[in-house]
């Protein structure tokens, strides 16, 4: 998520730096990179060069490159550039959805249904991201039945997968367990991705809770970059290298080269010009020993 969610909350960086970051990530063993967002430049000026970035990145055959879109217009822009893996975000919180895309949740779901048909018509896939799944900075707790209702509508309308976004880091392991348990009861076969922000320090604990329920698809951002311009207080996503460091030590084979990922995190720090919050980037992996 680093090139998209990670950079959308930073001062705009040059196109060539974005391409450098994506190409470096492509060589670490990650299987999916959300490279850009096709959103209006007035809304997210950091993504104003999305078309150029998409054209210039060097494709690795082992990586799926995807793009986030806010609406049908963004989806058409993406399809015109031959993007075939698309994410569209719908907030479970009506207030956050209006702040984010200037329409109600139901209006966004209606458009998402048309978007799914459009993308499927050219052989693409659509992941519907249900943001504010564990709480909204404007409304507080969002009832689980509301979150599941948004997910259910997206599934009925043909979404290929569902992602639950913890937009401002309001999730805790117990809340993750409850929501995912209810989702599995209602939709045992749907592919599920989870997107945790580490705003309150619970990101990796939430991953562990979800792993124990069989979830194995998580968003992360190199260096812990990230945030939401329409969610006050939101900090970065869980750091990719911290996630890999933890689960590899648990015996989970990610196929990702941690040393290479740490090098990319250092590159990300240089690109954005500030110290990033990743603790593994600061301390190194547990296997790195100090000189005696």
C-alpha cells in the first residue's frame, strides 16, 4: 500500500520517485502492489500523476499491480490504461463516506454495482473496501450489522473480494474477532482482506487475531507510511517489514525478502524526507546482533 495509501498523506513527491519505490517493491517478493489511485487531482493532489506512474513502472510478472478508484469515472480512467485489478472504497459510516467522496454510502454502493459490471465486462476484478469498519472519527463505533450489510450488498452485486478497512486504527483484537466471526458465518467463501492502521498501536495484534481465524491477506505499507486525508488523527498502516518480521518468525512463509524490504523502507524515508515509524527499520530484525 506504500505507493498509494502511503504517499497520499505526504507532500507530493516526484513521479520518478514513485516509480523508483514501486519498482523496488516489485523485487522484494511481494505479490500485490496497490500502485496508484485514479482520483481527481483537486481531491488528492499527491496522486495527480497516476496515469504517468502507471505507464512508467517496470512490470514484474510475479506481481499483481492494482489501483484504487473512487467512482465510475476513475474506473474508466484505469481501464483505459489497461488496469485490470481495481479497488473501490465505500465507507460503512455515512458521514465519512460523504467527507471522502461527497455522497451517501447507499449512493456509493449503487455506483459500485455499476462499476463491477463495467470492470467485469473487460475481464477485470473488483475488490470492494468497506472502510471505517471498526469505527468512524465522526460517528464513533459503527455497528457490526451496518458493516456486514455494506459487505453483503457488495457481494450480491458481484464483488470479487471484500476488504475491511480500519481507517483510523479503532480496531482491537476482540473487535476484529467478533466482526470476522460474523462475516465468516454469513459468507464463508468470500475472499477477505484486512487493512489496519496502527494509529493506536494495535495493528499487529489485530493481524494476529485475524490469522487465528484463518485470514491470510493483509494490507501493509513500507516503513509504516500512510493515513487518510478525510480521517482526522489517522496515522500510517502497519509497516510491511514489521508484518513480515512477525509472521515469518511464527513459521508463516511470506515469500518476501525482509532485508530487501528494509532497504525499500530506507528508500521510502529518503523519498518523503522524514523518519518513518517502523520499529523494525530502526532496530533491525531480531536476528541482527550488535557487535560484542
